[in-house]
């Protein structure tokens, strides 16, 4: 199972990123645990200064930019 974390404060872009992640996971037909990290102190502790950020299996894959479902699928395919 792939673990995906979305770091963000709950803004529109962060919520959209979650939807894009869910769409990518569904399209690929994979099992993934999707977690949202909204606590600003936790986000800063991880060294992330811009959101939304995307972490896949503990690896920071994107920060400060919205990713399309297609871009997220490419990232997820590295773990299949």
C-alpha cells in the first residue's frame, strides 16, 4: 500500500490537491492511505514552507504547486 500525505492548511488549492490524489489513485486502481496534515506546526517541522505539498511513502514529491491527476499518476507509478 502506498502512503500519501497532503500537507496544507485546508485552503482551496489543498482541497483540490486531495481530490486530484483521490482521482489518480482511483484511475490507477491501487490501494493507498491518504492522509491530510493540516497542523501548521507539523508542516513547518517537516521543513515545508509552501503548500500544498505532496509526500509519497515519506518522500517529498511536490511543494507549493498544484499537481494534476495525470502528474500525480506519474509520481505514483514509481511505486508500483
